[in-house]
């Protein structure tokens, strides 16, 4: 930029950069797994950046976390036992603990420093990590699911991009093990990158999912701070259809405080633009 | 940026800039109304920039033009006479001329140089401007509608942002005159900016529309090259409801070539995230 301001340049691709003006660089460290930065920005509030990629912003994190969490939670009729893979910031945990059906949530985060940073700098995000139903496990989720069969009603994969630590979470083996660790009527949802800027990653992931799960769908949401503003989510299921099995009664009877997700959004997010349907055979 | 590449910096706000890497700056001029530039970019193909704002990119213009055009065209049962306000690039004209019901389209563009630039550099966008049903009128649309009453089935407002030449198109007087120039069952659709980055503009526009039209709705679409990636469109109508009056039979019987819009998108684009419903009282 041309002035003397401090800007954080989030690289969308080799050719596109989103630059956000920074008030203050609050924290920076290099953990065993990744570079972790906390920045205070004018437009997006506080920002958590992992390896120079925007991971969470205070301004729009609710969109991502609500959509990744409530779509499966309001499709399964009684989600009691949930595994969250990644998501050490606590955003998914905050959303799923809003559901009274939840009995136990296991958060499997490989990098303890992400949890520490979130607890220190993002209290709004991490506030439910202390919920008595939540177990924090610092390990590689890919290992954890190998030794657990038929126990999770829902698995939520809140991974980083498929480079470095996140790569294993985009593999066929991982999806096979997830399938086995789900109950017979279990659901897996995962963030699945931008269908606009990362079509190759998206294609590969959906091809893998289709090899493993009988029901594979994509849903999408607006994410202003993420690449292209279009974010996709992978819905995989052993039994439940996300539209036909939407739990309307539970949704209406137990209003939860949400800012993006609602019953109409639940359904409409599965309506895909024609170019996405065509490109990914959906 | 830090390398020697040429970048075009599209300012989203004082604090957010989308930078796209440029292969070549093809054309630049200053018309009576605005600065007009044509750039060739790596990620978005050719870009038309008006007053330093991205107006059209080859990569994603189909989204904006399809959504602005086909939502009203597939709600009105027989759209014969259509006024397009602005839109000198020809994108809306290309979409509405796909409909065989169309008898006459009037394109009212204030700046002849936009049409010339589009015809020269964006043949895919401007290719239907020569359709025999299309009249090009180089004038101020705000004046044109004052002298036309009860004649248009649909008015499509493809304006620039509400600064400079585009400002009058966001006024109460303009909406009152549009109302009068529509038939008794007429529909007006307008681009209505980003609900995420421009909430004040959006609020003001919807307040104006509600003073004039009995039916006022918002619909949204993903626009990767526009501010925030979320773009909103204003649907105003004297009679038809965009969901209940969707022309399913005509949609199914006359398949048109489209890349974003489809019957599911028509309906789902009116399902709004909770924060948008709340903020704009929708």
C-alpha cells in the first residue's frame, strides 16, 4: 500500500491479495506446527492468522462456525457424542455446546498453542472450552479416530488448508477411519475450501468422500474474510439427508442465539450455483 | 505489494483492499462522467474499472448479470417491455434477450463511452447490444422515466455505486418515478451494494423502496470480485411475489444457458442470514 499504515496481506492466490489495515500486531509465535499471529485490524477486529492465512476474524467468524456446526447438529435427531477435529480456537465448541442434546464433545487439536492463544486473545471464541461436557485432547486426530469405532454421532472437521499439519485430514484413509468411528447414523461435516479459487482441492476432497460415504453433499456460505467470499462445506452422512431430516421441531422449540444460521439458511445453503454443480458433479 | 508486478488495488473500504495482479493495462480514458480503465488480470481475466472500482470482470460477471436479470424475468409471467438503467457494458441486455417473451428493451446509459469500451474490449458481454429488440438511449434515466408512465413490465437498475453519476439512482424521486413508469404488475430490481461493508447505503435504499413499493425484498449472491463477496439485490414489485410467482413452467420448458442462476438459486437467494434480516428489518 502507498501510505505508512501497517497492512496484513492475505494471499488468496499468486495473483490475488486481500490487504487489511492493522491497528496493532498483538502477538506472534512459531509453534511446533505453524506460525501463529494475532493482529488487531480496523475492519475485521482481532484476527488470528496461521501461516499467514486468515484463520479467524472477530467480525465474521460466527458465519463459519455456525454453518460448520449447526447444519449437522440440526440434521441429526439427537447428537450426543461429537468429535471436533482441529478447531482449537473453540468456535465450533461454542456452537455445539448450545445444543442441550450434547453429552460429550471431544476436541482433538494437534497444536496446544492455538488453544492458549485463543483463550488469551479471543475470549468470545474460546468461552465454552471449559464446558464440563468438553474434553480437550492434544493429539493428531487421524490417530485418535483409528482407535475409536462406532461411537461418534457427528464428526466436525475444522481443519486448516491442506498443507502442512492439515494435509492428512484431506486423505482417503482419514475419511475411511472417520466413517468407521461414526455411529451407523452418523454425520461428518468438514470445511472444504473455496470452490472458486481452490477447485482442485475441492474436487479431490469430494471424490474421496464419495468413495466412503453413501450421502455426500456440498453447502455454501458467505465468508468475507476468506478467499473469494464463497466458502464450501462438505456434508457426509451414513443415513440422514440434510434437507429431509432437518429437525424443524427442535429448531423451533429451542431457539439458540445465532447470527447467520437459521432454518431457511439451513436449506438454502444446499442450493448450489450451476457452475459449482457442474464443476463438482453435484 | 513487494515484487515488481503490476497490481490493481480495489479499495473495499478505508481499511480493506483487494489487490489483483495485472498482466497488462489495456486502455484508460476519462469520460465526461468517470475514469474508465480496461485491465487484463491473471485471475479474473479482463477487468472494467470505473473510477478505480471493479465494475466487471470476465471471470465472475455472469453471476451479477444473471442474478440481476433472471430473478425478475422469471417472476413476471410475460416480460415484454424492459427498461435497463445503466448497464452500458451490455451484460444485463445479454441476459434478458435470452427470453423469447421480450419484445423491447430500452438501455438507458448516461455514458456512451462505456458502451464503446465494452463493444471493443468485452465482446462476450456486449454481444447482444445489436439485438433488434434493443434500443440504446444515451441519456439520464432519471429524466427518461419521468416522461414514461405505465409502460415497463420490468425495470432493472444496473447502477454504479451511489457517488457521482450513480447518485440520483438511489433517490426517493427516482423510485417514485420508476413506480409510475411500471405497469400495474411491474417489477423493479436493482443492485443494492454489499450488506456487509455498506450497511448505511443498503439501509437508506431499502427505506426509500419501502416508501414506494408494496412488496420489497432482498436477495443475495456471491460476487468474488466485489466488496466482501456478498452482493445484495433489491426486489421491488407492485404485485408479484418472487417466490410464489416464480415461473416454474416457463423455466423448465425453455432452458436458457446460465452458469449461476437456476430454479433452486432463484428461491434460495431470498433466504437471508440472520444478521442481514435483523440489520435491515427484512
